[in-house]
C-alpha cells in the first residue's frame, strides 16, 4: 500500500506566490528508491524535485537528494533554499544562530536567515567552484546555440559548483531578454561540454530593475529554461569576480531573472573578499499535501 508522504511546493526568489522558481519537496522520502524518486521528479515536471532524508553526517540537519525530470544533481541552488524553507515551515528543523546545514552529494551547505527590507530571506553558501575554459570550437557552438554573439571581452567558461554551468556575457540586458536559443542544438552542446546548462548575463542600464539580467537554459536535462536559477547565478558571480567586474573587496548586487517565462524573480548575491559566494532569496509556499508513493 503506498504511503502518504508530506509534500509541498515552494516558489523561490519571490515573495509573491506563482512567481520565482518552484521546487517540489517530498518531506518524507525514506524508503523511496532512486528509480522512484526519478519517476516522481519526472511526474512533477518542475526543474527540480527534492527528497528529504535523515542526515548521514552528524553536522547536518537533514540530507537532500535533488532530481531534474531527467537526472539527479549533486547540488542545486533554488532547491536548496526551497527545501530549507519547507523544512522550517513544517517545524522539522529549527534554525540556530548560525542557521541550518544541508547535506547533499556535493557536501555540507550552510543556510542562514537574514533580514531584508523588513522580511526574512534564506541565504546559502555556494560550494567551491572549479572553473575551466571552453575553447574556441565550443565558443562557436555556443554562439550558434544562442543565436546571438556573446561579448568576447569576457571568455565564456565552464563553472562546476555541483551543477555545471557554461557562463557567458552578452552586451546588454536587452540582448539577454531577446534571446531565442535553438534548444535542440543547445542540448547537443551541453552534452558535448558535460554541462548541466548555460547561464548568460548582461548589465542593466542605470536605473534598471537590478544590476544584471540572467537567463539559464538546460535543454539537455529536459528543462528548456530554468525560471530563476540559484546555482547559475552563483556561477555568474564567480565569473564576474574573476573578470574584475566586482572589485577586490566584498561586493553585493542583485539580479533579475524569469520575466521571459512569466516567473519574474530577484536574487541577492554577496561575494566576500576571499571569493566565497552567497546566494539569497525569499521563498513562499504555494501548495502542500501528500503524495501516495
């Protein structure tokens, strides 16, 4: 007989329900096989579905497994924040002064709560990144996939933070918003460079809604466009620091993402002087109930 398992859907990087990026969180995942988790993730058809399990590391509050409709990820950003929000809202974890600690395949991820504009938002510390160049042939393939020229003043790179992102800069936020990528070509490109997806960004003009605009595409993982992407924005922050866009000391900025898919979200980024990246955003519960699995 299938067990009823507590289940919630949380929108991340938004204070308004039905915006931002939704994640489905199965709060009672003990006893589910990997194949069953993948089946549920394929059924929810969201960019990610997470499964909460008891921690194997005594320093963690819980363990998280993260699935796209097509595969498991060792780490992802908005699922980390959304799952933490769901666990706190359900009373299953109680944040201490230092917040909580999530265990995932990439390791331990600290998550803290900070006050922002009179409300609380969750902030995670991005896992340590590995950055590698793409090479000229891959850059040409990337431009063909995007259907637009990239800003060659900043060399596109592959950034591995658990999720693996190709990061490229365009000339303007308007160029980012105008993209109509060839997703079939994009899936082949991402498989060829062993990437989860591609995140592109560019600055907004003075007085714009944020410092930069970001879009993230993951066609190889059955996600045409990820509405608002935490790990993708973290990877962009790493590239911006390496390129000298943020200066040598601590830097803070905001990004907007998701307006092209009707899911406008806002992401807060902090890059410490030592290069550590924090990604923050608001979360709101949109649905809750039980799965019978």
